[in-house]
C-alpha cells in the first residue's frame, strides 16, 4: 500500500509540474520573439537566406502573419518571386485593417505572379506545373505570369 501511495504521489506531482497549455503558449511566444529578433538582425545585415530559416523557426513557435510578411520580403530580396508570392499570399489572407501598405518590391511580386487552381476530375491524379509536382486532385499554386 505504501508503495502505491508513493507511485501515485510521483504521478500526481508529475502532472502538477507539467506545463499548462497557457504556459506552453507563453513559452512559445517568448521563443518566437527571441528567434524573430535574431531573424530581423540577419535580415538587416543582408543575410536573407539565414533570415528566412530563422523566420521559419519563429513561425513554428507562433503562426503570426508578420512572420509570413518577413519571409516574403526576404525571398523578394533574393529575387525568388514564386516563394515570395506564396508567403505573401499567406500574409494577405490574414492581413488586418491598419497594417502598413505593401512596399513596392512586394507589389512587384504580386504583379509577376498569379494563383492558379487546378481541379482534376480524377482525385488521385498527380498534377504538375512546368514539370514540377504541385499536388493531387485539386490544387491552388502560385506561378509566374506567362505561359506554362
């Protein structure tokens, strides 16, 4: 009986020490903020690839529209229009009234790309655009403007 009470005490104390969901969210916010600050520093130093990796790490901690905006801007600075457009569209889907207007380089990304929806009657069909696999069945994908 004594052994059972010790085991139960250990189990209950472990549950008490486990972080509550609110605490986990708070830890994630703090981690996201720290990683985001590092990403901003890398971006400002012109290390866009490293900044993208850091912004993506921050996004794993906290899915926030501003992080998508910064990833888009980093890709645009590298000249990678399509990845910039993908992240920019995620930002625009959650954009709020009062957010600052887009800078010219991101407006240029929107002008140079389009969103294409491919809907196959065969839901198991592999779909390709320009020889690149984009999904199965029904797909929304970003492409450069022009013929494909």
